[in-house]
C-alpha cells in the first residue's frame, strides 16, 4: 500500500448521498463556494465510537471532462476531524460511494493536496505559479479522517472548497514525495524505526513536514548529499498537537532545496507505546512528506521502506 498522511482504520460500511442535497451537521461551518471552483459537501459519517480512529474515502459526482489545475483547497470538518485530502482516480465508483479506504483503493488514487483538522490550517494554496494538476477523465475522491476523543458516539462530516487556476495562465505542477513504512509494527513500550531512501531522480523541494501521532516522542529527518548532511527536522519532544500542526519547512518555489539523484534521505522515529497492544501503521505513523516543483513531470512518488513507487 502506498499513502501519504493517511491512516489504516476500522471498517466502515458503504453509504450514498445525492448530489446538492446532502444534509449538514450543525457544527459543520463552510465558507461560500469559490467563484472559480467547486464545493463538495460529503455524506455524514454516523456513530463514530469513543476512541475510534476512522478514515473514509468518498467518490464524488465530479468526473472531469477536461484537464484541471487546482490552485488551492480548504477543508472543513466537524469536531474530531483530522484531515480532508483530495485525490483523483480513473478507477471509478458510483457517485457518493463512501467506505473505509482499502489498500486496493489507494493504489488507484493520485494525491493532489490536503487540508488539516477542522479547517484550522486554512486554505492550502500552491505558492508561486504552482498548481495541483488533474487530468481529464478523472473522478475526484476525497479522503476524510476522524478521531473521536470523546466518551460518546459522534456523527462527523467534512466539506471542501476547491479553487481552480486561471485558464489563461501557464502553471508548473507541484509533485509530492512521501518517505514511509506501511509495514511498521510498534511493540508495547519504547521503540524506534529508521527509514532510508536513495533519491532516484532530482527533486526541487519547496515544502516539507514530519508526521507522527500521539505516541511519538521524537522524529528527525536528514538529507545527505555527498559528504554533507543537513538536518531538516529534529523534533526531540514530539507532542500530540504536532499531529495536526507539525513543524514546517517552506521556501519560495524559486529557491527550492535541491535533492539530487543518489542523495540519501533518512527518517528516524521514536515512540513510547503506552497501550497494551502493538501499534501498526495508521494508529501510529513515521512520515517525511515533501512537495516539489515538478518541472520534469515525475508526479507523486513514495519511498516505502526503501522501495520507490508512484501514488
């Protein structure tokens, strides 16, 4: 399975909702639809149980009849929302099909952009002349994730606004890179994990974040080019708040960090699993996530425990 900022969660059944008549929960507050863009209101996810960490995929009724360049997105969620992520796929499902995201589903998706918990991160806008490009024929799929930290079952819901690029402007696509290990298994108590990746191509990085969850205690990400090693992040006291608002590296797209073919990327994670059970990918994570100026058209790539692929 190949993913970024996405979690394995408990099984959810299928549900459908008609376009444009989707009911909304009282605490879902959504800004007006963009003039040049789309607004998608997702079906209500019912009765998420206390302590449940749930992630869903919804195939929308938006099937593109032409190429689209997305300049920005903004997600909106009810209490307990973790993120809304925008994907596209050529493997279509009936509109408004909603279910737990499976490995097979995710293998067909192409990532565009994500917005953080309950809209708190605001609009995720590509800088400079960058866009998130989606080809004609694609169906828009949204991944929406919730964590119920209360003591009562809760309904949850998400929405997203999408701003399109000016059709008369020439843009450069933004690609993504994820350094992950979806086979991670964390025993009870302290543990560590290292992810080592050798860049197969040159990458121009304009944005980067580390990502862990509540049992994380430290994450460090380094970049080695030749004999020089640069530390991008070394968060030695990871806190649960960083799950939603991590440290960020961001630079102007004209002054990117260059990762050359053959350079080494390393992610080191530490945890203290205070539960009574082993933790797997999804319940915990160890991710280095990057966005690139993709002049070469490489698309979205991930390094899963040292092996490179596309997502």
